[in-house]
């Protein structure tokens, strides 16, 4: 069955993400992506004007996927603590993923060459993933479960507790390194601390 334009585009993005993570930005040429994706270079350039454009779109797609997953995981019913814990666990899984760490390390490494891409990633993470946290905290505050003046500040507190123990740990120790404490315990402790500060 022949792929339509959107299916081809998604296949290219998926292939490019894998290659960028495993081979690095410099070694991932457009011809290499085309060959691995099973498309011609002409088809590749019809979808993406340049390697920089492909890199930016690969990052944007990754962040959107993660944000959708985190929103889905934390969108259920239950107590404030249960919903926040579901969010925390989903976000921690993203932060602890070796591929996430590799992508973020690559973004940092290429920051001088792609200042715009680095800024776009930072903005998308803040708006899309941080936006899920802010929306959840705002909803819980409206329901009377939290006492929060600035949902964005409260969200940054929760995200920071998770990032420090999962993402930062991996960036310092290596993409595959995992914290000694189980991720579920890290998330549960973070939410307990958060509820002690903001719980109604």
C-alpha cells in the first residue's frame, strides 16, 4: 500500500529523530535520512527545506507527542494527589528517557548554530508540557483542592522537583543512567511535598 504525503512526512520525521539521537546532528545528512526513510532526496526536500528545518520539526513533533501523552495520563478522575501523581509519573518517564536526554543534549550542543531552534524547543516545552501542568493545577485550584496564587509558579515547583531527580541526573551521569530511587517514589515524594505547600 502506497504511503500518502502525510504518512511519508511522519516516516521521515521518525527516521530523522532516530538518526539525530544515535548519530548526532553533524553525521545525519539529508541523503542519509532519505535512504533510511526509503524516500528520494527530492521527496525529502519537498517536505523539509533543509536539515535545520528537519531538525526543528523533529524536535517540535517530539515535544507535542510528549505533551499529548502527559495530558492524557493526567486527565483522568481521582483526588488531586492522584491526578498530580499521574502527571508527575508521565513527565518523569519523559525526563528519564535516554532519547529525551540525547535530544536535549544535542539541542544544547547545537545552540550556537541554531539559536532559534534552541529557543523554539524551550518555548514549546514551556508552553506545551508546562501548559499541561498549569492547566491541571488551575483546574484543581478551581475545584478547591489547591490554594494557588500563580499556577505557573506552582507548576515550576512541581516540574523542578521531577526534573532535578530524573533529567538533570541523566544529563550529568549519562543518557542511560537512572536514579537509585525508583521513578514512582520520586514522583510520589514530589507530589507529597507539593501538596504540603499548596494543598487546600
